[in-house]
C-alpha cells in the first residue's frame, strides 16, 4: 500500500499509467487525503461528447475532489499538446496543489521536459492530413516525413505520424528539429512526485474487458446514439476507442457483440503501446505495481 502520508502535500503529483490501470482512483485517494486539484492529462478525456466511453471521472467522483480540464473541449475542435500545456500552466502558479493524472505520455513529457514552440498548423493542411490518414492510413504519410523525425516517432501511432507530417508540411522544418530547440519545462521532474502504474498484460487484459462492459451498462450506447447524427471519423473526438464501433452498431451496421469485441481488442493494443512508451520515456519516475496503486 502506498503511504500517502509520505507524500509532500506542497509538491505537484504526476500519475501516469495505461488505460484501466486504476490511476484515476489513486489520484482521487491522494486528493481526498491531502487536498489538491486533479488535472486531466489524457488527450481524449478533454472532449465533451464521450464522457462514459472515455472513462472520465463520474459526477460522484468529481464531487469528492476538484477536477480540471475534463470534457471542456467540443468534439469537433482540434486540441493539441500545446493547448493542454497552456491550460495546465495556471494550476502550477496558484491555487491547490495539482495532481496530474492520465495516459497521454506526451502531455507529461511536455510538462516535465518542455515543448517545442511550433507555429499553429493551418486548418487546410490538417484537413488534408486527416483525409489522407482516413483513406490510406499512416503508411501513406510516413514516406513524406523527414528521416530524423521518422526515426524518433511511434510509426504505429496515427496521431504521431499525422502530427509529424503536418509540422513539416506547414513549416518546412521537421518535428525533430523543432524539438531540439525546446525551451525549459514548466515543471522539471525533480520538483514533482512522479508515479507510473506498471500494469502487465496478464493483469490488465481482463480489466479492460470488464471496464468496457461496464461502460455499456453505464450509458456508452446512449452516448453513441446522441453522437451518431453528426459523427464522422474526421472529428478529433472520434479517436476515442470504441466510438466508431458503437456508432456503427447504432446505425445498424454492426452487432453489439462485434462492436464490443473490436473495441476491447483496440483497447488492449493501445494499452500495449502505452506501456512500451512509458518504459522508454519514464525511467526516472517511481514505478508502482497496480495492487499497490489500488490498496
């Protein structure tokens, strides 16, 4: 069990972990024990149109401690690491101690290592990238990314490939070159109490299935019915795992069983990528086994 009394209530807390690993529960325990505001560090939970499907904190949990940066972005509006960092910055300047929690590794590295000051991407270029990604997948964009950037990004992650392509197309300069000029971080790791929940596959896989079944029971299908009329795969919030499948089901294009099976498989694959990313980029963090995180 984590000794919460050993945490410094004045220092920010960072909690990263793969999906369904219990990190939000740990953040809530710390906030209730020591105070603080829980700040979302998940790129999909910022969107307003998929509360249940993205496992945002329930209203009952939000009533137990202050929460910030959850569900505040309309699903049709683009949102970036830079936008998140700008919105997260005030929580380091004043008010209750922040407890950052989420599964988006780039948010944490931007916070603790700094973020390159890349100019905004024109909407026309973003729409071109999204259309090509939808039609042909990330493989179509990879050959057009500079070699230095291509060596350093996750080639299996469509969002990372899209971002690298957009930056080069819009600025004429590769993402890796921009990152080399990164300014100092807002929160150096040495000033934070940083934890990663290192859930292994055998422990996490059944939890992922159970959680998705719980999402269905708690209203994910109702969300899909609400979102179906205006849903397209080009929406930024359409990256929520299971969104496409549940929309297909409510439109009569897929059985619920198939939709759930596909979404659960995609979630397992996503969790595998998260674990790999954390291992590669968070060696300096304190690693927790999931049983200790939940104790």
